[in-house]
C-alpha cells in the first residue's frame, strides 16, 4: 500500500498562530517577508494593532551612526551594518516607537537640519523649520496618549546661545519653545519659559509618549541649584518637574527602564570610579516619582565608560539580574607615543561583581574620534511607518 504524504504549509495554520509566530520574528525579517502574500503585506504594513503589538514585544538594540548604520543586539552580541541615508550626518537622535528624530548638520557652517527616520523601513523625511534650527536646540518626540498613537508631535526648545548668524547674543536669552504637528507639517509657538539647564550629555528619553531629560535649575526655597528630571507631557503640551535626581556624579546617563520607568547610570568623568545605577518608580503611577538605587559596582578594574570628553558617550541598557550592558569608545595605546592611538569600540557586560564579559566590536585608525560624538542610542526596531 502506498504511503500517503501529508502536505503542510504555514498558510494552513490558524491566523492567531501565524500572528504569534510573526510577533516573534525580528522587524528586519518581516520587512523582507512582505511580498510573501497580500495578507502578510497588509498585516505588516498597515495593521496598527499588529504593528504596535510587535513593537511592544521587540527587544532593545543599540544603534550608532558613523559611516554606516550599526545596530547591535546587546544579548546575542551580533551587529548588523547598513548604508547611512544620503545627506544624513547625525549629530544627535531621539527615539520613540522605532522612529529616530535626527538632528543633522555641520557646526562649522552653522547649518542644521531635522529629519524623522525609520532605520528598519529605510524611510526618511526631512522637516522644514519655522525659521531655522540652531546648535543649541533640544528636541523631543512623542504623542498624546489620549488620542491616536500615530499623532506624533515634535518639541523644540533652545536657550538661543546662537542667533541665526551663529553669533552669541547676550541680550537675546529668552528661549523659544515650538511644537511641530506631523499630521499638518506645521510649527506653532508654545507659551512656555525655560528656566533650566539640560545636561549636555542628555539628549532626552521618550517613555510612553512623553519626554524626559536630566536637568538643573535654581530652587529658591533651598537657595541652591538642584539636579532633577525634567519632563514634557505631549497630551497637555506642558513641561513638568518630575522629581529630584539622585546625588550627581560628573556624568549622568538617562534611559528607559522596563517600559514605563527611567534608569540613571552615573560615573565620574574619565575615571574608573564606581558605577551607580538608579531606577525610578512608574512614571504613570498615582504617587510621586522616586529614584531608588538598583545596584552599584566598585572595583579597580572597572572601565571608564566615557574615556575622554571628546569621545562618544556610552549607550547602555539594564539587563536582568542587576546587569548593565554598555557600548563604549576608548583609546588603545600600543606603545608608540608618536602615533595616534586607535579607537576601540567595546561592548561591556557589568554586574555587581565587576566586568563579566567584554567584546571588541570595532577598531579604527584616523585623525581622531570626534565624528562619532553623541551618536550611540538605545533603539527598538519597529514597523511603525513615518507619520504622514
């Protein structure tokens, strides 16, 4: 008797099981799978429920932009490289839902541009300024959590250290605060005053649609300058004082933790001093937001996460079991004082016992390392299309 062969294909599975499989598939692979069939194409490109559920389940990555786009998986330690979009010379980025808000330009010519970019979809859209962008601008990207999540907005504020001609203007210190509506592609001025100084190393963190920065301002009641977390609520379009920050070291790095909280990593500049990691309570909770120390590391063999002030600031995430994974730059001296030392890019895994693993991911030679300054960020690959 001839044996019967059972035919099988993915299309024969129940739709909910197919979706479960696709949820576990990296966004980059899903982009390549779009031509498989019309149902998959619609699901991956236009189904908002699927797109945001896939985003929710997607793990964090590190992203750097040098000559190429480098995306590092901090868990598997694998790196992918892809071409950098034409004319995008990144000076800083802010991440929200897999969308990167990028400031591009050259400080020498005082010419700066702004763009929204999805590295997975390889889509880029330039944003026209209301007047001009300056080197002293800070940006945020988010959305009104009470409205459509596709209603992305861009916040711009500046202390106006430079006017449009690049000259310092002592008489013109009043900052500007503007809001850009992605749907209407238009800017409008907000009635807000800036009475703080944002840490230059903190370009902002987006958490559940709102923005947060590490900042400092003068508190009249205490008659002293205090470090605190500055927030911006896109629902009511208002700045808010979130909470005081832990006692500050020289370098403070802010990131998202566990989806709805903040983490703060601290280490004194250019030293192998102790590393302290703090985490906040939930930002959307009913009570006050407070920081508590998550763990600290103090060992003589700790690396300096910021090797030199002109190098790229470290990008990090907090892993399970009180662990930090950081991607950093540092010089490697090879015994020849007449040569410029190479710059080494290293992925560190650090816990309370010290450095557990380290992996050199890149080494480059040249005339310095300032080209990668401030170009490492935490990032979540996503299928979210650019806002229209």
